[in-house]
C-alpha cells in the first residue's frame, strides 16, 4: 500500500476513536441525567446503546490489527496503532461505567432521593472534561497537555473521598439510608474509575510522543 493510503487509514482509525469518545461521553452525561431526573427512559437508552459502543470498539481493534499485519508499520506509526487499540479499550470500559450508573438510576426510581446531588455531578463534570481534552491531546500528539490532564485525577479522587465520608455519615445516623447511600457510593466509584481511565489515555499519548511507557512513574508522578 502506498504511504498515502496507509496515512489515510491511520487517520481514519484516530477519527473513529474520537467518534467512540463522543458516544461514551454522551452515555456518561445521559446516565447522570437519568440519575438526577429519575428518568427510566434515559437510563434504559444508555444501557441499550452500550452494544453500539462495544461494536465500534471491536471494529476499531480489528482494523488496527489488520493494518499492523498487512503494512508492517515503523516504530512511530506502530505506537500510534497500538495506542488506538488501547484507548479504544479504555473508552469501552468507560461506556461500561456509564451503563452501571444507568442501572443504579433504574434501581433508585421508587425511592425518595437521599439528598440533593452536588459532589457527584461535579465529579462527572470534571471527568468528562478531562476525557474530552485527553482525546484532543491524543489526536494532536500533545504530551504536555496529556501530562497536565493526568494530574487532574487528584481532584476527582478528593471528591470521591468527600462523597464516601458523607454517605458513611448517613448510614451511621440512619440505617434505613444504607441502600440509597450504597448506590450513590457505586456511582462515585464509577466516576472515579472514569477519571482513572482518562489518565491511562494520557499515558498512551505520552508514549506516542516519547516512546517511554513509564515516563510518569519514572518521574515520581
């Protein structure tokens, strides 16, 4: 295959990652909206659409592997293709976390809200913003942006700790809140895991640029 054809297919793979990222972001946003609005239809839609996320992920992986097998890419291109596969997997898992939040929303429909949601929507807002920017950094091969986003995970971790302390307080003060509080803890856990997956995407972008898969750890980050 001429270089032009190879470059086109590589660009298409990266654009498909952006498409997958957009689908995943919408899933997270709709799952949180379903939880806040107690909307069964929205929650069921997120669960149903997870199949499309899975299908696109597998399609990206298949075409990436085919490109490796047929074109024998050089080291730099190979890092990009390997990262496409890895990032696709991270996004698929984020879609699973969105599906999990949607299932919590369905379980919560027949119960009165435990409290107004404040920290959990804030966690979602930060994690989604990190995800959007991490994908931009990936497409631009912007290692500096990826490093900066990587550090923002600490903010999400801090909010999760805050939710945990608050939910434990509710459960101690009134055992009747245990079910509702536990479900909110699961939502916070899923959002924290989304942010962790974003850091993995950032690490992949740095790997593309530097060729060093352990740069962040090597510098004590």
